[in-house]
């Protein structure tokens, strides 16, 4: 249990540093994230037209419309999906401090919980993972699995362009490879 905790903490530190290097230091993000043309006008329109924090989709049918006539609502929604632009807006009515200590603490806590979970899975799989490379590969493959399942499903189901989900998948896979280097060294079979 001690090795699991030590491995999870060390792995979280590696994940945290890698996240900073990947998202802040590296210029790669500029290839997939774009600024909004006419940003001021767009932001003003959002402030005037979106009532509260939330995720907004267009086209999207009102729940009441589905309750009235599900078949007609689905047909109308399908037509709009074929003909109109697809829009997803993640809207936060009041801004946030991106450098808030609470944000960093929450991020680190998320990485710690994730490291504990994969560390626990690694510990359970230890009888079949005698070598260091097999333990690293185990954690890496788990990270790739998560990236494929989560990141790469959004372009399929929500029709997002592929560039950001692929970029996120690269980040997650590389993160768990690095975490695997740490976890594989700390969590190992008893000699």
C-alpha cells in the first residue's frame, strides 16, 4: 500500500509538470486551438443571448418538443444537422482565474486520484507483469485506452473536427507513458 501511495504521488508530480510543459510551454497548442475572429462582437452576443453557464448545442431540440411529438422533433433535428452549421459552446458566464491555486490544486487532486486508480490496477495485475517494461506498457496501454474511448469519441458522436481530440489523445497517451515510467519503477512484484 505504501508503494501505491508513493508511486501515485510521484506519478502525479510528473503528470503535473508534463501538463505544464505540454499546454503552456510547448507551442503545439497553437496548431489546434484558434482565436475567435471578431472576438469582442462574439463575446458581446454571447453575454446578451446566453442566460447562464452551460453547454449549448445547435441544432438541438427542446425537451418539450420531444415530449410532444418525438418522431417529428427527431426528423426536424436530423434535417437541421444535415443543413445547418453545428455549434457547441462551452459557456462560463462569469470568468475564472486560470492561475488560481484552487484550479491547480483541483488539477493535481484529479491526477492523484487517476494515478491511484491506475496504480491499483497495476498492483492487481502484478503477477503477470514481472518486468519493468511490461509494467510501463500496462500503464501506457491503459492511458491509450482512455484516450481512444474518451478523446476520440467526440469527433464521432459530436462531429467535432479531429485536430483537438487527436491532440488531447496525444497528450493523454504521452502523460500515461511518463506516469508508467514512474509507477512501473515503484509498484513492482516483491522480490
